[in-house]
């Protein structure tokens, strides 16, 4: 029995030690530091992204490591929830241990104090009065009550004790603040995806990562109306309805059924004079599935619709399946004939590029594009299209190609000059192996550096910015002339004819010198072949490769000669293209010279475009779609309650000062009374010092 008692006491001491540790401040601070570190990780690392995005960013090995420890969904990871739960438990134990003592202290008058202990107080005072002890005690009690103190008079052996207290609610501040540390996280957990995780862990729910109609998605991928909390999105084109919301998961999506159907009657978007949107609004009709109630509503940004515990917010807008008409232009080979292409945003169109089969996936359409398009200074003009500007060199042309004619569409823009540059279409061109590049083409030409360009954006990865091929607009405000020149550059017969014309025009006297004429013609043909990428890289990169084989001291001179011959040969190539199309020759002019200069830069850049066709947007029928965020947040009111408790707690702790006063009154030998006053507080402040001195003066005063 003795051994059993010892073991029982040991267990009790161990339990008491564990409870003391869990409820201690140092343990809570440790947990808070761990949560802070986790929050930093969750802030720095994007949460709940698609799996391929993480694999591309970290690689397969580190993706698996980070996935194992839950870094892609920190706030719903088991270890984060465990730390959260332990912190809440620690706070609850702290409240359970200390709240009863604090409440007892709030109710206590501390009337067991002795006269000798009052004399040990720092703030004390003594005085004698001719009145009797009971009268002095009642007078002191009345004065303290008038000063806002709660007062109690206690009979003591040999005298009376007046006990007074004020600001005892200070203790409640600690209780409220600590309770808020439980209530707020509890409300946050109610609004988190923890309930969805529980359904996945124990209810057999799994994300859906396939395709098809929402109505045909299996029940294991759907969340019912009883789901207590969710935050999803629904995209509704004009004239269509939705009764579900999509909840994104790292490995797919979950479908959340709604208790009502949202029908989008009209999506409204207004713009500022600069073209920037200033208002998104959805005019909808709501139909309740249970009662059959139908009513109209308008949802705007910061003006949600709240019905049956579900809040519907205006999130953004998208394309709802706009109908597109485009013209396709070959970007490889000697063909220059265009062809019609039809598409619908969200769909796909088969496309044949040469011998390869492609699929055009129409991913987006925007009727408005606001860009910073400040006026550029221009690059100067070319009066004679067959000449090279003084001082021009391959290096300057090559640098211009890479730094000025690729990159952002508004690279030279004035940030204060915002303009709507018109519609654009975005699509992916996917080959038979599944590889795809993404393209963004503007419908209208954009003025940059005093010239008009059609911008054709391209990027390899979704996270990369678009780089733009700038196709100069021709006299007809289109791309036909540039496409015709590109096709001619890819045609060896056309290049040979252009070389012949260049030789005849450059040195008329060489007509009688067959050998000199042939040499000049061969040089022109070789220049065009190098620029066309015959056997090497095309454009100015091919030219750079060619010049690297020339001694360094002669490179600048060779570059000037090469560029002069290239410009002259391209002019003749343009004339050949016109002759083959049965059109009149191009008249030499400053405008045409400028066009050829810009077209040469675009021809060089086109080798980086990486697509067999260029799709120019001709016409469209826009179909707008509203993107709505649908949420159910039962924890919101709980969080509000926690915030109220926190505010009250902080206010009580910092702005309510607990003060206690004791007055010990006893009769003296002369028939009067003697009083001893002492005052205490938890925090010594200047205000308390002044108040103590004030009571030392007020209490001894006679009537």
C-alpha cells in the first residue's frame, strides 16, 4: 500500500509538472515563435498552387520533400494545426489555473490586513480626530465612496477597518485577453479549410483533376450543402447559370454545391477616361433550391450578396467564350498566302503548319488593354531605303534588335501616359508531342517611337513575361507587306532574283564585265542567305557568326559593307515580291525606307518567334463572364467576439488601474479617534503618487 501511495503521489506530481509547463508563459512564447516561423514560410512560399508550378520551381526532389512536410499548405498542415491546438490548450490551462484566483481577488476586500502591516506600506498617513471612531470611520467611508471607490467597513478587535477598492476589473483584462487568444484561433479554424481536410481524411473526398461537365463529376469530388465552411469561385458567362463553386486544391479541384442558383443577366464594367476599369458589377437572378424563391440582385466590389449564410463577392471578370475571327499568316517557308481561322475562347482549333499538325487552344480575349504608351523619340528616318545611316554598324543594329525590339510592349513608355491599345487575343499553340508555347497578339497597331507596330507576344512558360515581335504596319495598316517580304526571304529563287537586280542597279557599268557582275550578285545572294539563316542562325545573329570569322581590325568595316549590301538587297527582294504578286514596284520614299528598316529588325527577331503561323485578330463577338467568390464563414462572428474580448482585455489591462485603500480607525485616550491610512496599487505611476498624496490630505479634513 505504501508503494502504491508513493507511485500515486509521483504520478500526481508528474501531472502537475506537465500542467504547469503547458500553462507557463515560456511554453506559450515558444509555440508563438514556432507559429511565427511557419507563418513566414507560408507567406514567402505561395500556397495551394498547382503541382507542376512547384515542380518547375523546386525540382522533383525538393518538391517531394516540401510536399511531405506540408509546406505547400502550411495553414492546414497537420503539424501547424497541432501547434495551434497545443497553444490553445496551453492558454486554456493558463486561464483555468489563474482565473479562479483572479476572480477571488476581484471579489476580495482584503479585510484581514493587520494594523502593523499597514504601517509597512510606502504610501501611508496618520491623523487624530476629536470625533469618535465610528463617526470617523463612516466619514472616511463616505469620502472614499464619493471618490469612486467601493467601500466596506469591518469591525476589528480594538477598532474599525475601512476597506476600499477601485479598478478591480483590471484583473478581468487578463482573462479577456487570454480568452481572446482561444476564441480568435477557434473562429479562424472554423473558417479555414480544416473541415474540408477532415472530409478528405475521413469522408473519402478527393480532388478532381480531370475534365468534363460539372454535373457529371462523381460524388467523391463534391462537397454537400452541409459543408460548414468553404471559399470557392464560380465563373458565369452572360446568360448562363451556376449552382456550384470550385475550390482549388494542389492536386485538382473540389466542387461545392450551393443552396441556390446564380443566373448572370448582365455583367457591367465601366472605365475611366484613361481606359482603366473603375466598376465591376453583376446583375444576377437568384433561385432558391429549397423554397423556389426567385429574386434579382446586384453584386459589386465591396457590396456582396449575402443569402442563407453564403456570401457572394464580385471578384473579377473573365472571358465567357468570345467568338473570334482571325487571319493566319505563314511564318516559315516561302508561302505568303493567308487563311481564315475561327476560334472560341475556352475551346481549341486544329491547325496545320507545314507538315506538322497543331492545336490552337484559345485561352483569353481582352477588349481593353491599358498600357503606358509615352511618345518615343524615334530612331531617325531613312531617306534612301537602299542606304545605311551614317555611322551604322552591325553592333548597333544587333543591340537595337535585342534591347529595343523585344521585351515589354511598353518598354519606351512614359509611365504617366496610359492609353487603351485595343483588343488582344491569347492562345497556346500545342504540337503533337504536347509541347506548347503561349502567344499574345494585339488586334490594332501600337505607336512606338513614332512608328506603328503589330505586337506579337510569345513566352515559353506561364510565369515568364511576354517578349514581343514588332511587325511594322504597312501602307494598308496591315502586315501583308512584311509577310510578303518574309516569304521572299525564305525563297531561294526570289533571293537570287533580288541579288541579280541589286548587282545591276549597284554597278551599271559592270554589265559589260560579266565576272564583276557575277561576283557582286553572288555577294548579294550570300548576304541574303546568311540573313535568312541558310545553314546557321538567321537574322543578325547569323550575321554576327559570319563576322566572327573576319579579323577583329576589319570587323567594323566589314559590318558597314555587309549592312549596306543587306539593306540594298532587301529593297530589291521587296520589289521582287511585289512583281511576283503582280503589283507595281515600291516607290522609294522616306516612309518606305523607314518601313524597310523596321521590317529588317522584325525579320531578324522572327527567328525567335518559334511558331509556324502568326494569327491576326480581325473580328470578335465578346462574351463577358463574371468571376464571383462564394464563401461560407461561420467563424466570422466568433472572430468578431474574440476581437471584442481582446480590445476589452487590452483596455482593462492598460487603462484600468487597480487601487486599494485601508483606513484603520481606533479610539484614543482623549475620547477622540486615531486613523492610519495605507494605499497600494500594482503599478507605481506619477498619477498614483499624486492620488495618494491627495487622499492623505482629504481624509484627515474635518467637516
